[in-house]
């Protein structure tokens, strides 16, 4: 296979860090390479060297003469004054790029909701990332080098990007190098891995799962002293083979080898014990969100603002109640109250003269909110979510779907327009935000000074542990304890913030993108810490691997409504795809639908999406009535039951054939070594038995793969 580019005996060293020491690598046609390693070990620098952006201290970088390389850096080089149109296609005439189906598909998949003629400087971080990706992907490159391409992307866009990269080139052509901490993305896209560490680059065959297996085997064979790192990898491998990831993706390594390796590894967490501890700390009442609507009032010439005032209002029994406007508003015509407990159950303030609520929302004849009016921008509609002690829930949804709004309602920070939020009297929230606001008051302090202000000991896994020991467990050294908060990296700040949140001993933990800025090893350490945390956990993340690894159930916000998705991320993606197919208000690609954006679609878009959700729900209900409920893979219950029986039957047959094969091999020892005819005949018996077993194994793998999709 022809080589595209490579490096020979490359040495690269910075004043305080050795990046590459005599490294020789090659990228062949058809390679799809994932690059992993700790933060600061040189993954991005390695990409820069191979791309020709960074000159090595010694050695050489070679490239085939006709090879073209496209690079996506962690920071974009977009010009704020340019329009999105110019940033993506430059001065290329419209008839050239608009006539290409490939370009139209990329624009529709990445920036359909971005104003085509809007200035780049007004885009959010996620929008800028997608514009930069679109700019790169519409180009025709032999090799793509992507540095953290999934940063700021929601789960649907990440899924689209993975599908695009898998089908971008024909098999055996093109080259891909990607640096990312998204382990699902690595497993889905990459066929080989490079691990960067200690100035070396170690290659591994297969995706992330196979890399974990091989790394554990390497550590075992070498009897390395890094016992903690090996245990983390083995524990992660155990989950890979037992958890949702193994049930939803094609096996990346042989089942027998994996089972043998993890035979002595316990489950990642004892769910029954954690539930028992959580109930003892929380009681049975935690958080009940019942029939809640929430949104933002839109005044002429003003930005959207949350409806309901600056803070929560509690009824006599601890309920956060709906309140759409200030009590001082003279146009308040109704404020529904629940006579049984004295709490406001619904808070629509209406103006009878024109059917407009005091908050700027249009109402119907009965005084209820109208989603079709231009006065409102509803975010959540008719949301019910009962959260119990020890529940570990993941919240899925696109950027802007309302996840942050729902989290604020759960905490009582925002009053609902309608419905009730009941928070248990024993609930203590611990929140890890994306912006790490909780660390800002301590910017000038050292880590040790911050820890000294808190508790000296905490209980972890039934044992008394000091905060310093927990911090070491999260990858900090004793020397780093004297570092000032302002001097820490983004990943270090996030790990410290998580520890400080846990040290406050909350019993409801809300984590908003906890995986940001963390490498794969640090993510495994954070996951290990969360496994032993006994309490209610609510996780928001676009890291699919982290979502499936840490949570037990997933819920999705689609079209302003909340739905339980028992099938996890796969079911959410299927549901979102059905909404698009049923005509929801998802905008089309720029240049083809007037550059419409999600914001431009307004309340009408939410109504259309809500209707599509209801249509999907009705379709599901009709399927259940017909007795043919289908999973995300499209299997009915009857088909799934048949496959389970087939798998069980094949396993029994395989075991019988293995015994037969072993007996045939043992019989070889009873034959006279000089009796060549008998030896030949017995060898044929062994070969036939082996072939029969191989056929059964292949049938078992195919049936299992179909069942686990």
C-alpha cells in the first residue's frame, strides 16, 4: 500500500518537555489513525510536525509529491469580519460549489442553522467550530488531520461527522489522523491507534476498544509498576464488554480473549449498594418535575429573558411553582392555585383585552399559552421528570434544545410557566458548570490552601480518605499541590472543581460537560471516582462514551419535550432522524432555503417539532397495540426472541463441537506414530471438526451482532 506521508528519526523538544525522541512513522493510503495520550504529551505537536507547520529539531518529514493535506486546529483562523459564506467557500462562484452534491451534503449536515450571510464574529463557539469544519471538509484532500474535531459539537453532529469520515474516501484510499478525547468517535472512525507518551509513539491495531485490550496485555506481559493505570484500563475494558457500548456496536476484538482478560474484574459499580446508600442520605422524595412548561419572553428590541423573575418561589410543601410575570403587573387576570396545598400550580398571567400574557406570551380563549404566537419563544413543553434517590440519568439533546433551562428548573433557579417542581427537603445540590465559575473566587490561592478550608476527611467506598489522596487519585502530584488555581490547565481546573464539588457532600450531583479538556486516561479516572459516588447523578455531555459509561438511563429533549430513551444514544439519534423525516422545522443548508436559522424559525419551529414528537409517539403506540414494538435496530419482539433462542442454541452446539474437537486431538496421541494412514485420517477428522466449529462461531457472531445492534 502506497505511503502518503511520514517522518524519519524525528526529534522535537521544548525547554520543559520532550515531545518526540527519534520517532519514525508512516501514514499509508487507507489509514484511519486515532492519536491518544495525556494532555501535554505532544499529540497536537505531532500533528503539526507531520503537517509541515512545525519544524523538528532533527530528522525529516517526507510527503509524496502530489499529496494534499487539510488541517483542522484546536483554534480556528476565521476572520470575524467575514460572512459565513465567504469563510466557507471564499470567492468561489456559487454555481461551482452549489452544483456539488458532496458540498451540499456537508453544508446541510454542519451549518444548516447558521445564517449564511451573517458575520463570523457574531457566532457562538459551537457555530464557529462547525463553520471551520465545513470550510475544511468541502476541500478535496488526500489526508485530513483533525485536532479535537468534536469540541463544541452536539451528539447528532458528532454522529454525522463520524458517518461522513467513514464514507469520505473509497476503501484503501485517503488518510485520516484525528486527535480527540471522544472514545466513541475513535472506536467508530479509526482502524488503528497511536499512543503518544514519554517522547515515543506506540502503534496499535484496531480502534479504541482494541487499543485498550492491547495496552492491558502489554502492561501485563511487561509487569509494569504502573498498577493504577493498568487497573483503570482493565476496568474500562470490563465495562466495554458488559455495558451499553458492547451492546450497541460491532465487537472490536475476539469475545473469548476479552472474557478471559476480565474474568476477575468486578462490575464497575454495585448499583444495589449505591441505591441503598443514596436512599439513606436522600429519602424517597428527591425531585419531581410535573407538567412543566418553560420559556423566554421576547420583548420588542430586547433579548430573550427567562420568564418568572429572578428566583424560585416555594409553596407550602417545598414546591417551585409557575409564575409567568411579576405580581405587580396590572394585566394579571388569572393565577391558578392548587387548593389542596396552597401552591401555585399554574402561572399564566393573561391580558383579557388582547389575549397576550403579561410575560409577552399569546394565550388562547381559556387563558393557556399559545405556542403559535409571535410573542413567545417556548423552550420546554409539558415536561414530566421524576428523579429518585440513586438514579443516574443522562440528558441528551442538541445545542439549544433546553438542557440548561431544564437543569435550572430542577434546581429551582427558574420558575416554570406552568406545572410544578417539587424538591425534597433533604436535597443538597452539587453543580459542576461548563465555565467553572465556582473556582473564580480562588484564582490567587494554591490548591493546598483551597483544600485546607474544607473538610479534612471524607468517606469514599466506605473508607475515610483525605482530599489530598482523592486529588492524587485524579492525577495530581504532590508538587502540583502548591500550584495556584490561575496557573492550572483547563483539565486540571475541571478535575479540581469536580473534587471540590464532591467534598461539599451533595446528594444530587449535576455535571455539565465534565469531560471537557480531559484526555482519555483522565476521563477514566473521573469515571472511576463517579462509580463509587452514592447519590443521584444528572449528566449532560456530548461525549457518547462518557454518557453510556457513567449513567444507567438516558432521557432526551427533542422538540421541547422530554422523552425516556431506553435504547440510549442510538434510540435518541433514531428519534431525532424521524423528526427530520416527518417535517419538523429543522432548517435546510444555507443557500438552499434562504439561510434560515433555528432562531428564525421561532415558536412555530417548536410547535412543528412538538407535533412531530407527538406523531412519533402515536406511531410507537400503534406499534405496541399491534404487538410489534421495534427496537432501535428495527427488530420486533418476536424477531428478537427468535434471535435469542438461535444464539443460545448455537452456544450449546459450539460447546458440543469443542468437546468433540478436543477428543479428536487427544486421539492422535493413541495412534502409532509410524501409521501414517491412520494419522492422516485422524487429521482429516480434526480438520472437519474445526471447520464445523468455525462455521458455528461465524453464525453465532452474526446472530449476536444483529441482536446487539
